C-alpha cells in the first residue's frame, strides 16, 4: 500500500489539480477505521463505499482545541450550504488532551456544540495515522470517486481567502462526475 502524503489544494485552468511532493496522482482515501456503532455520533458507521458518489470533507478536530473551535462556524456553514449538492462532512474527533479521550465527554461536546453531521471518535489515532495527519484542525477532501484530492491545515473562517480556496476546490469536486 502506498503511503498517502498530505496534499495541497491547487486550482489551475478551472480544474482542480493536486500538488504532491512527488507529483503523484490522487490516491485512494483510506477507509474509516472505526466500524463499531459505539465509535460514531449522529450516524451509523460510515464507509467510503457507502459514500461513493458524494464529496467528503473530513475534519480532524478535538473539542478543547481552540483552533478547532475557531473553525466551527466555517465547517457548519460549508456543511449546511453544500449538503444539497452532495457534500458530506465527517468529523473525526482525535483527542489532543486527556479529557478528550472519554467517549462520553466527546458525546457531550458534540451535543453542546450543536454538531449535526457524523462524527467518528478516533481515540486510538488509527484514522489520524492512516492519513499521516499531524495537526488540529486539518481538513481532507475525498472526491466522488473515493480518491483523496487535497488537504488544508489550520483554522478556516467564513469569508477568508484560505477558506475560499477550499470552498472552490469543494465546488469543483461537486461539479465533477464520477469517471
């Protein structure tokens, strides 16, 4: 299995291009690593096969992470505004601090924050490792074809240029049809 490196989003000539360190084409996104219902909030366990035909925005976050909390408004806006076009947001809660390791604490935080999209609890860091992630928050884009098309690291805010670039990439993936 080829290792998946974090990707950078590049928009060129009206097409979404992928910039990798080696210039590789998009790779298959790794399957969600938690198939048990107890590890999911707001959803039965999801699979990439079950999401085929949808564009998926994977959000790595932790409920005590200030940068993650600062990105909440943007994530909620994107989830709301692009759902009808085929976007599915999947939160992946990977704990940063000791208290965040408790599934009950994560469930309470999801309820308190009003998160309505699916959240997978990644307490063992297995999905974090599958994507070679290193940061909170981090966002990964999976196309309708199940391939990993890009990532963005750090806070994203409604109306800011960096968020606009991610939204443009999402829009391009939503317009693309599965090959």
